[in-house]
């Protein structure tokens, strides 16, 4: 049986300003070309922001690996907590500019500087490429380092976009063509072990102005059903709305059972109920449930896969995190595909401030993205960021300074529970 999509779902995900753009058979070969293709307007005025010369060459690259014990990274009852490392890349140039990035990586057996070591291996090449164009650098890295991780690509790509935006004297979201500077956000909870903790978390974070909340649940149909029913009973007369993230661990049959309960009210977003590869089953979920169906976007997120998901009518909205897919350059290409198909994209932003803010800049530039994911408790993700608070009540607001707009207390980084640093110079 085909169910009518809920009004809440349509309002939350689909009713957004139209974006008109064309998608060529090939992809952009430069940052300016990519900006023009994404925005539908010429970006030739930004060419100088990406230009390289001997007077603007890279003079050093610093890589920091930072970890704090108070950052909880457990996303379901089927797994343990991860150790989350904030990997910060800092590129300094001869003319006094710099570009930075922050990419989070996760480890089960303690903190690790593996990402830092991977970046260290390619840093000399980044310096020798004699280019600040992130699209060009990404293409060259793919040729010289074909096995380089998407996260390492992202670290370099984001830092080069930050550098360009600083050179242009613009916040990154404006360079990307955004017409808004703030957006709605929701409180995204870590995994809680008991039902009362979930209710208490909603009440606690509602005091900060949030009305939308995401649960990371047990991954057990019995316990997850109890939670959904409890939330529906406890907050039946409230204006709150809820989401469930299952981390892709359910069977199709259990996803249908939980989804039908969610359809009874308050819940409007069902994220990663099954493995991303199961597009036909995703389509069945989307057809049989009124709650919005969204993939995880962490295991499969290529350009071809986005196209396959659109063709299969698998989701109400796609999903990815630009720090996972390879950076801003690749994310813009993915958004071109989604926007051409008029499919919303939920851009994930769980992580430390630098990872959050770069995704925020991209969200602001993509008007089909409705919500910002604010990880809780928020303060623990702001370590060593002097202006790390992005929230104003339940809205998230972009920094006003050029580039990413976040200022780092570089000395404070060294006081972290886990810290490692390396510097590379020509």
C-alpha cells in the first residue's frame, strides 16, 4: 500500500527555494568552474583568490592530532564508544595568509595519529604542486596518491578553500554563493543507555531553545519500540519533533515495524534504518512509511551511487558529510547531482567545531538543506576554539570573519589529553 507523505516531512525537507542549474556530462576542472556550475552564476571574480605565485608559496604545513577524553562518540547500543581525534591542518603562505581545516577520525582502541601520519606523507607533494586551486590539487593527489583516504583529501581540500576565502576577504559561505547566514538546527544526542536519560535529554536541551531532537538508539527492535512509544506518550502535546538514527543495523522487517510506530506521531525522520547498499528496500520503506527515509551516507556516497539512489527513488533526502566524502570540491559535485534531481541533501555535521563549521558553510550555500546537526553536549566539541559556539538559541549562525571564520588557540591544543604535532617546510 502507498501512503501519502506526511505534511511535517514535506515542510521539513522539501519546501525550499528552487535552485536552477545544469549538470554537464563531465565535472569541473578548476575551483572557479566548479563555483560557477554550482551557483549558476559566473565566479570569474574569484580567480585571483586561487592563484599561485612564488610570492604566495607555502612556507609551512602544521598538522595537529587532538583528542579529549570527555568527547563521547557512541552512536548505538550495538557498538562501543570511539575515541574521536580532531585533526587540524594549517597551511601558511609567504604573503601572510593561512588556511586551516579540521577533520574528525574515530578509533576503537584508543587515540591515534594515523590521519596525521597520512597527511605528513603527502605534504611535500602539496607544497611542490605550486597550486592553490583545490580542484586541481585534488586531481593531482589522486594521480600521485591513488590510495589516499577521503578524509586526507578533505583535510587538504578544506584548507585550500579556507585560504581562498580569506584571500577574497569573504566568509566561505559567501564565496560558495549563499544568500543566508543562519539556519535551523536540531540537538543530536549521543547514545544513552536508559529510557529516562532520553526523556531527560529532551527536557534539558529544550531549555536551549531546541524543538527538534535526534536519538541514536539501541539497534534492538524491542528497546527502540519502547523508546518511540515513550517519547510519543511523554511529549504528545508538545511542539517537539524527533528523529531516529539506526546506524544501518536493522533488518528490513524491523525497520518497517519501527517505522509504522514512528508514523503514529511526533517522529518525522528515519535515518539509516538499513544498509545503504539496499536501494530497492529503501524504496520500499519510502513507499510504505510516511516518516522521511534518509540513508547513512558514510559507507557509500560516490557520484554514481547518488545517481543510483535518485533513479531508484530510494530516499526522501540524501546524506553525506563533506569531511568524509573528500572535501568541499567533491561535496559541491555531489550537490550538483542532487540539486539537478531536486532531491534535498541532509549534510551531516557531527564533530568538533572546525568539522561542524565547514559543513555549515556548505549547508548555507545549498538551500535544499534544511537542518544543521548540533552534537550534544556542545561545549566538549569546542576545545581550543576561541569562538567555537555557533548557536544562537536553536539557530546556527555562520561566523562573520573570512574563510571558515573560526579562531584556534594554538597553544591550548597542546594541553589536550592526547596531542601530537608535526611541521613540514619546503
